[in-house]
C-alpha cells in the first residue's frame, strides 16, 4: 500500500499522520491540510498555527510517477517545499521533505510505495451524448464545446476515477472525470487489457 507519514507539532505535542493513496477524505483522491475543519482532513489548530491558511495545501498520490505530490491551494500564502516557494502546480515529496505553511513546519518522515500490479480492468462506456437544454449546460474543454463521449482502445493506459471507479482516457487528466467531474489528479493509472 502506498503511504506517506507526515509529522508536525500542534499545541506543544508531536503529531504524526499517515496519508494513503486511496484513503477516505473530504475531497476524494487528496488529503487537504489547513485550519478549516469543514474542508481539511488534517486540521491545524487556530491558536497554535495562526499563519496557516484555512485551506492551504493538498497531498495526493500520482500513479504515473509512483510518487506523492503536494499542491498549493492558497495563492496569497504559498507554502515552501524543501526551501522552494510553491506558487502553482505540484511538486513531488520525498522522505525528509520539509513543508512550511506560514510559520508551521511539517516533515515527511517516511514514504512507502508498492509496485503496481497489472490486473484486467472492465472499461465502462461513458454516458451517451444528449442535446443540451436550458438547464443542462454543455461541458467545455478549452474553446471547444461538446459532450464527453469516447471509448478507450485496448492495450493502452486509462485513469480510474477515485470517486466513481470508471475509467477514462488520460486526456481527461486536466479536465476531470467525464462521468462525475472528480479531479483525476490522484486517479489510478490502469492498463486496459485486450479481451479474448
């Protein structure tokens, strides 16, 4: 099982938390850190960590690179990761990585990454396109407006949504799951096996 162990101090006590690849969270596929208990999975206390934003960063496992990544969620209060300011995008975390949120320091104590196994996967066909109505907006990608509709060829990699478990093409990585809209940043990469 892929896991990352995080350590920090809160109210004078050492705290540790393991972050797993597919653990239940308030934002599926990621673990969010900040002071807001309604939006964060790791909540840092208001009294002891006033410089931490209410929703500061998220950590997730990226199967294509077999690494845990951290993403900034606070443009006005960017974190430092291993001494570098993370304004946008994601950066990989390693054992010993230091994350600074405001004036609070968190340390990656350990990372365990297991080898992925190649298992046959059933590919589900996406929903059929429908004509747009006044209450049903057309989804858009860039400047083109259309409904999601595609089938994956066999023997290629796809992304398995952490929410609905359906598999879509890797071209939807930046857009999100075509069925439920969940971010595919932490989706599991799966090989679509040919059927005999």
